[in-house]
C-alpha cells in the first residue's frame, strides 16, 4: 500500500495565511477597494497609503485620493491624484454629467 504524500504538509503550510497577513492588500467588498495594513493593525485604503508614501506625509482628513482612470482597483501612483473633498465632489459631479462611471 502506498501513501499519497503532500496532503498533510500542504494543509499546514497554507494555514499560515489566515492569521497575520502583513504587507499584502485585502479586498474589501463593502467599499469595493483594496485595503492594506497601515502598520499598526488598522486597515486603510491602499490608494491613500500609496499616496502617503509618495508624498512622505500623512494625508489630511479632507484630502481625497482620486483614481485618474476611474479604476478604483488601480492603485499605482501614476493613477492617483490628491484633491480636497470639495474639489473631488465637484469633479465627480462633472464626470457624472459627462456620463462617466462613478469612481473614487
Ligand atoms: Zn474620485
């Protein structure tokens, strides 16, 4: 009789991904965007973290990170721009009028 190797050990290795998930982005269905660990266990929008690292400072509360190409999952720095909350609402109002899809 032969044992089939692999099952047990594979299961053990995979289990590690559940607990401490550092560095990687986690998809948040409710907000429809990727979240990352800020470093202190609190999750924040990946776009904000990417922008904060780019600027070398924390974003203010009324600063919003807008996705230039409208793809909220595209958090590359070249697709992100910082604007104030009011500028952002105005921009999206204009985009809506133009028939563009609403994205943050
Ligand atoms: Zn936006």
